[in-house]
């Protein structure tokens, strides 16, 4: 089992920056990839991006490329989501997810078997 706890969500203004953190505990040695998803009211949960735990390679949704960056600190078992130039449409609950499975589509929420409780990000105009 892997436990994930997100932090850092809050109310910000459009154009601001914000960094979210996801602390992992438990059987973290089995982690293959970690990702950030978000879900706005009335919408499907969608991928923001993720990172390969061992190599540090990243992937992200087109909607956030150039604005959001994902990184990880292996020693702290923590993944970060740096969000710059925030827009009102970025308002959502942001979830951290992890998977130990290989050869799965990393952009799909169905590929992840561990989830955090989410942290609310609200961007006002």
C-alpha cells in the first residue's frame, strides 16, 4: 500500500503561482510513476501531468504545458506541482496518484491505483 497526502492548495489570484506537494509513504519503493489529476465541479477528472519515479522523466497535458512543472524529491518521497500563470479555469481539486504498474497508459486515471484525498485550488479573476 502507498499513502498519498497532498498539500498547498489555496485561493490565489489569476496570474499567481502556487506549488502543490504530494508526500508518499508506505511501499514507495514499488512506485513506477506518480501523477497529478484535477477535477473541476461538474467535470471529469483529468490528467495534469506526471513523473517517472526512478528516471524523473515527465509528461503533461497540453493545456498546462509551459505553465506547470512537475518534479520529485526521492529522498523525501515527495512530488511537486509548480503552477505558474494561473487562470480561473485552473480552479479544481487537485489529486495526487501513484502506480506501480508497468506498460500502462500514464495519462489515464484508470492506470493509477493509489490516490490522495485532494487539495482545493481556487483561482479568482
